[in-house]
């Protein structure tokens, strides 16, 4: 099953490589990884998407917790949560396709954030599955470039990942 | 007090109560060596290869329970230390390794003797630090010792760039009494509810067994384990790393388990209905084929590292905590409980175990004209009255030492189990002897292993650490040869060296005593003679039966109940080899 693991980690050089190294050394699958500082400058928040059986996910969370730099983590799959990913897609356009792409972007609540005579850049956020659906909906030949942030997530309600 | 970085490192070691550092100098650590020169409290042991430094510090740590300390230079000094760091890591041994690094401003520029030590060691340390600020140096040292010695112990590397130890930069020094790391809070006591469940299960067991490991040694819980085992009256088996934590000469001890464990230990594991694993990590050498592992048993597992629990084998009742307090908690509950272990069930169970014992799986040919390695170990046991520190290398000789030298005390059996590092034995013995100069220390080794760190014979002379080297010389990488015999139709590919040094001359060249023994009747007198030379290191080159194999054995892919026993007990396995 797919799991989104959210990690609070010391904002120190080398911390990221400890997490990445753990995954490669132990042969765990890593689908995406995002990391950025938090409101507390000494901490970074990392969101990691992985896949595995319950046993493997249990080992992954235990091994992550064992890293000295990892302060706290939650598996978002254990609770109701919201997942968002940011995507920017650069597409080739011409007179005929402009209207169609704009329409499609509207349906998916995307925004066109850059326009040149021959291209659009569409920005879109949402659960990863929605972004996948948008890609599938537009003509693949028109895509010049796709940039995705990888998912991040947050749990609903008062529960949260903090110190 | 104002100190420079080099002095801070050394002063921190003093404040930690460090007796010895094992090291080797070089450019990046010259300031540190100068600081060492100007004091006498921390004694430096100059090894002959950085691998030797790590193993010697490791041996010291295993024998004393105190952290071993290593100092190496950057680049090749650091990489030479990696094998020893990984060795300590796999067996959870507390060590602090200080490595020199090129000056901070040139890090990343492929400077002379630069390697990314933090990167290289990341997968084989408990934690590592690159020191970036001399004002944080003392605190970093404290953290290193704290992390290395608490929770599940392990090696910690402190990588110190040369500019950090600059003698001209002095900063106020105060060694912190205590540090806390917000992200590191290892468990100590166990969860009461879990312990209660475990006690209930133990007291209803019909065919229980205690399976204990290195965690009992590391957690200094031998006394509690003995009391626990005696109170319950259960059979107990130890892993290779746990030997000595429970007295091997006690009647409740059924021997080591696993690949080269005893028939009775493995059969009892296989047939058991309740297993309590105490500070053991279900290593594949122990479990054999996983889907055949202990099919009838409910398992309780005590371990300080949650990641050790249910890693390979799912357990019914996990207890995260240190063995010592958890066993104390359990004992208290057992004493208070009205339930008692079923006498009848235990009697039946012990009868069954005695039947397995009567197979006498460790019998060997005592009539052989050749020196049997097992016989040498038995004689070593007698001559040292079972009270020596025994280090070993890796191979058949290691297994024979484990099988035929019954250890009654923890920390007496010192070997590389998890990584299986050839070359460990000799430097480790030096570390042990430094810690316990008045005790007998012997290194059981093989003709191949001993050559991997043979240069440390020179260290042994310089620091007057008289040890006895028992070289079970079969002119083979015996363990490799055995696997080739069993699994590759005796195609002995490169498990033999055409040239093996004359060890007697070699020992003499290094300033020690060498003895060559090639008849069974010479073994005992030679050992006695060697151990009588209290102040000399003696190298006993003992020519053993070249074709002897380690029995019993669980061959790969088999379960505990499917052991290969010696063909017929008492017969020789001698075969002519091409
Ligand atoms: C040639 C060769 C053959 C081998 N054959 C065998 C064999 O037949 N049988 C065998 O048993 N081994 C054998 N081994 C060794 C094997 O590879 C493992 O090293 C060994 O089985 C591991 O022992 P252990 O389970 O006691 O774990 P250790 O490696 O000693 O680990 C200790 C465990 O205890 C935990 N722990 C540490 N401190 C505490 C504490 N204070 N409180 C609670 N828990 C703690 C740790 O987290 C860890 O899980 C062999 C090795 C070699 C090289
Ligand atoms: C550094 C290292 N290289 C290779 C091995 C693989 N290996 C395990 S046992 C062994 C042979 C050991 O031979 P020897 O020291 O003569 O011991 P014996 O088995 O003959 O008693 C080898 C090569 C190892 N464990 N460590
Ligand atoms: Mg050999």
C-alpha cells in the first residue's frame, strides 16, 4: 500500500542524506521526497511517499525513528488527512489548441501562469491522482515539460505533527 | 579554562574517564597528537594499521563494557578504520572514533587525503558528526559518548577538520555533565501491560525456552537472566553473541542455537510452544529458513531497539526496554503471581530435551592420530581453568571455540558475529589484555584470519600485552572449504594458499615466542608451557586435521529440526584431499 510519511527532522546538513541513504541501503521503495524548513528554523519537515506491505512500512518507520536526526514522524495513512501536490506543465500551443487547454485547466482548477506565442505553463495543485488525471486528459504530444513537487500532506482536525 | 581544539578533544577524553586511545597519526591529526604528547592521563596505543586500532578498541569495549576510543587521520587512515567500525556496528559495540579531516575551507575540493568520512561511515555507525565550530567541540564529544553508550550501543564517528584543532585558537572549555538530544530518548523500562501479558504466557507454557543474546551482555543483565531462568526452571539457549551471559556449565543451559548450535537447542526451539527472546535479534544464522522457524511457538521479545522487534520474525508480545530493568519487572511479577509454571509439563519437556541431549551432537573422534581442533579447545579450557578471555577470528576455529569452551561469565567470549570480520582476533586480544593485564587472554585463530592483522604482533610487543595465540592451522580457509565440500562437490576454489608463512619464525621476528605442535600428545604440554610464560606473547601454531568440519550444522535453506549431524558419532571424518 502507498503511505505518506511526514517527518520532523533536525535542520542540519547531512540529515537528508541519512534518510535517503537509509532507503537505498535497506532497499525500501521511495516514490517521492520533499523537504523544506518549518516555522521553527531548527526543524525541517519532510514528506516521503513509499509503498510496501504493513510489515515493511513498520520497519521503515522504526528505522526512520532510529535516526538520531529524526525528531518525530507520523504515517498519514493512519489518519484522515489531506494530500496536495503542486505541478507545473509546459505545453505547446497553437490557435486551435489554446482554447481546449484553457478549458481543461479550468475543469481541473488549474491556472495558466505563463503565456508565450507558442506555449502555456499550467499550474495546478491537488492530490497526486488529480494531477495524473490532468496529464492523461491533455494531448501527450503537446507536453514539453512536467514539474511536480511530490505530495505533501497534513492530518485533519486538531491532531498534528509538532514538538 | 581556555583550551585549543586539540586540547579540548583530549581533555574531553579525560573527563569521560577514557584510559586508552588506539590510534595512528597523520597530517590531519598532528595538532591532536601534539596535545597527546603533552599529557599522560590518556594513554595512546600506537597500532600498526588503523583496522587494528578499531578492533583493539572494540575488544577493550567488549571486555570492559566501556566505550573504546580510536583516533585516525583523514583519508586512508579513515578508510582503513571502516571495517572495524562496521564490525562494532553489527555487534552493537560502543565506540567513539575520532577521525581527522582536511581543513574546513578546503572540504569538498578533493584536497590531499580528503574523503567524505561522514558519508562513507553513515551506513555503519549509530551516528556521526562533522565538527564545524570549535566552541561546539566539547558538547559534540559529550554527545558522541552519550549516543555510543546508551540505548542500543554502537560506534559514533566524530570527524574533526584540522583547523578546528588549531593550537592558536583558544576557547573557554567546560565539559557538559549531561547532554540531552531532543530526538533521542531510548526506552529503559518496559511497558507494564506488555510485561504482564508476557508473564501470563510464560506461566502457562508447556514447552518453553529462553533464547537470549548479546543484549544481555551489553545490558549487564547476566545476574537477572540467571535468576529469571532459575526461577522459571526453563531451558535456556544463547546466541553466539550471548555466550557467557548464562553459565554454560549450568544444567539448564542447552548450548548455543542456530547454524552451528547444538541439536538439543535447535530441536527445543523447533518444538517449543513459548519462546522468550531476550536481547537477541533473530539473525538468519539463528533462525535458519524463516518459514520453518519455530512453527508452534508464541514469541515474547525484549529488546531496547524497537526496530529489532518483528524485523524478520513476527512476535506476539513485544517489550521495548532494557533487559535488566525489564527482567527485574518480570521477576517481581512472577514472584507475586499465584500461578506457577506447570511442574508436570516441565518435567515432560525436560525428559524430551534430555533425549535430544543424549545424541551427543558435539562428540568427535578422540582416537584420531591427527590433532583435532575440538581437542585443542577443550585443553585450552582446562589449562585456563575456564577463566580466560577468549578472542577469536572468523571461521571454523571460531565455531569450535564457541562450542568447546563453555563460558560461565559474560564478556569473556569476544568475537565478531554480525560482520564476521577476519583479522579481528589479534588486535581485540591486545585491547582486552590492556584492560585486564592480570587475566589470561587467548586468541583462537586460523591460518588465514591471523594473516589479516598479523602486523599487530608488533603492537603487542611494544605495549607488553602478553597474549597466547592459538592458531588452529588447517592450511585451509576451513569454513570456506567446508561449504565447498557440502555445496560445490568439493571444488575447493581458492580456499587454499600454496604458501603459508612459517608462523614460528614470524612470531620470533616480531619478538615473541613461537611454538609448532603437530601431535595430539604435545598439545597439553605446549599449552601449559605457553601459559606459564606469563610475560611473553606466545604463538602456538597447531597443525590440526585439515579436513575436519564443524558439526552439527543447519545447511542453508533448512529449518532447526533438520540438522546435519556428524556422519556417525565417534568416527573420523578424515578424508584424503587432492
Ligand atoms: C562463521 C559464523 C557462524 C555463525 N554461526 C552462528 C550460530 O550458529 N549461532 C548463532 O547464534 N550465531 C551465529 N553467528 C553469529 C550471527 O551472525 C549473529 O551475529 C548473532 O547470531 C547475533 O546475536 P544476537 O541475536 O544475540 O544479537 P546481537 O548482535 O548481539 O544484538 C543484540 C540485540 O540486543 C539488543 N540490545 C542491546 N542492548 C540491549 C539492552 N541493554 N537491553 C535490551 N536489548 C538490548 C540489540 O538491540 C540487538 O537487537 C555466526 C557468525 C559467524 C561469523
Ligand atoms: C575479511 C573477511 N574476508 C573473507 C571472509 C570470508 N571467510 C569466512 S571464514 C573464512 C576462512 C577463514 O579461514 P581460517 O582463518 O584459516 O579459519 P578456519 O575456517 O580454517 O578455521 C573466510 C575467507 C571473512 N569472513 N572476512
Ligand atoms: Mg584455516
